[in-house]
C-alpha cells in the first residue's frame, strides 16, 4: 500500500524555496504566508495533521511534488511535538510547551541538522533562507495550536487529558526519522 501524498503537489503560481511551496494558510499568526482565500475550509496544515497517523506507518515515501516536501516537514514536526507531551500534561502546559518548541531553533531543510536534507534542493541565497525560516516558523506555530486542539479533544469536546490515540504515536516516527 503506498503512502498518502499531498493534494498540494499540483498547485501552481506559488513561490517555492528549498523545494517547499509557500502556500496560503488559514491562520491569524503573523508571518510571510500568503493570505488564504476566505472560502477555503482547510489548508496544508490540516492535511498534514490528517495524514500524520497513516503516514507514520511507512518507512518509504516517494516525493511526487513540492506539496509532499511541506507535508514531510509538518509530519516530522508533529512527531517532535508529540514527543514533548505526556499523559499527565494538561492542555495549558501543552500549549505553552509546543509554542516554545515552535519558535525556538527552527530547522529548515537546507540545514545539516535536518534529517532528510538530501531529499530537498539547495536554497538559493541568504534572503531565501531567512524567508523560508520565517514561513516554517509560522507553519510550526499554527501546527502546534491545531495539534493541541486535536490532541485535547474527544469527539469535538475539549478535555484536560491528551487523547491516548494521539499519544500512541509518540514512539512511531515517519520513515524512522526524527527532527532534532
């Protein structure tokens, strides 16, 4: 069975840096992401959160486009976030911990510390590198907010304890890789 790929692979007229498309986001977080169309109901972050659990079972992943590269980045970040949570972590503590994780040490695929750096093209120059770092920081902040909302809900109702169905993926890593 093949892995699930991004529906944003065929998106055109989007700026691409280091193989990652700068897609519009449904967010209130400030950053360089283009504003989303008001009629959009979901974006690349929602897609990555939906595909995180099924894709975590795969050890191989064929990149079919730029959308897949953003999907991989967000999946690796979600895995890193889940590693910070414990069964006893409250929603307020999780929000604070994941926000701190999102804004500190943003690794871009061009960095040597990124686990799948060889699967991404080189970044053009320093300005592009800084722009990508800002965009990915915005993606990380929004992902952390949405992840907390999903992990701390049970059938749409907010809870104080994290869902065991999300926490069981703490030790399962996409392609066996972990973002440090």
